[in-house]
């Protein structure tokens, strides 16, 4: 999953912790992400949702 976003964040990729958050969201079947990292706007959920809803920004 992280390899698909290797060019993200100026070429630094999304990192292991962010990739794990995306994987955990898939396990729980959610599109909600509690974070202040706005780069999750470019990451597509593995659950079939079109985009993550970032909390608290998308309340």
C-alpha cells in the first residue's frame, strides 16, 4: 500500500504509520480518520469509499 504512494509528500512517501492507519481503517470498514495530517486527502481508502473523511476537519 505504501509503495503506491511513494511520490507523496515530496517524494518521502506516506510512511509506515500512515500506511498502517489506512490498513486498520480497511479492517474496520471505515472511511473516518482522526488526524490533522491533510495528506490523507490524496490517499484512497481500501474499503471502496471514494475518500477518507478527516476528523475534526470534516465535522
